[in-house]
């Protein structure tokens, strides 16, 4: 087990990819703190883990855009776990909404507050704990391939993920010398409950954007996160691991590249 007796915090672990990441760490021996934005959403993630036959987790709800709630969450982690070895910043506001010219500044800010400010302040509280530990720790941020190849009508989301790219590099050079590695995993399409609401025709068309021919599963992303968090990546810091089935590598999908 790669993470036996490690304490791991996974934000956004109420469903989909976050639950998949939490599940992998539990199976690999870690004690996992699962975070959702509310007690109800966090309990939903916990229920999914129990349905998988998994235990060994602690529910630590907090809206990561709220500084007071983040600090309260870490007070609970200190009390129940006493340390933190790995932080996975997975929580995300998808920013699905209006076109650029119709987007209210308040909406733009709400996305940035969760995705960028939230990642910053959760990381900062984790670092305060890690610096007091002999073994320090590891942080893995969840970015997106859209930070380099923008998608339409998602300005707030794309901007926030571009910020995660820069934040990861900045954290890496500041914290690496102090014994804390920081890296990022940047997924593309991931099969989530959103995919269950689209037509098969749309799924087939989306998959043409993937040279491998298939979107990622939650476990695909979780495996990449686990690698970056593991000792196998001990000399990797400030890097961006893209998990997008080759989407970013191609100029045009096969049905356009004629």
C-alpha cells in the first residue's frame, strides 16, 4: 500500500471524481478526510464510499471559498487526525453559464473564489500543518486542459484554471525548498453524472475529440493524482500532468481533419 497510515484531504469529494480519488487513497491504506461544500454534500460522498465497502474516512465539510469555514475544517483535521500528509485540491465550480459579454462580474468572482482562492486558502492551511511535521507533505492541484486550450462560454472557469497553473508553479518554487512538493493533474473530459444527461450522439461526437477514443474515468484521474502524491514522483515539482486522452496533442479531431 503506497499510502499506508498517511492522512489525506480530498476537497470536492461529494461525488464523481472526488469520490474516485478518495476511494483510491482509502484502498491504498490512507486515512482520508473527505470535503464537500456542505455537511449534506459531504455525507453524500461518504455514503457513496460506504456503498463501495470503504471505511477509514472522516467527513470534513467546508465551503472552501469561505476563509472561516476552511479554518474550522482544519481545526477538525488537527483534532481528529493530528497531521496532514497529502492535500488534493479537487473542489471546483464548473462555471457553466453565460457568454462572456453577458457574464455578471459577481458570477465571474464566484467561480474564481472557489477554484482559485479556495485552492489557495486550503493549501495555505495545509502548509501551516505540514511545516510542523518532520515528513512535510505533498499537494496535488486539479487543473484542466482548458487552461491552455480554451472552450466556449466558460470564461470564468477557463480563467480560474489558468490561475491554478500559475499558482501551482508559484507554490512549487516557494514550498519545494521547505520540503513540500506541489504538482498539478490537468484532466480533459471525465465521465461524470453530467454525461448521463447527454445523448449518445453527443457522447460519440465528444469522443472524436480524444485520440484515444474515450474520456477519462474517475479512477484514471485518481491514478494520476496518486502517482504525483507518491514517492515515485519524489523528484517532480511544479509540473502539469495532462490526462485528456490526447485531446491537447491534436490540432483537429478526425472528422474535421479531412
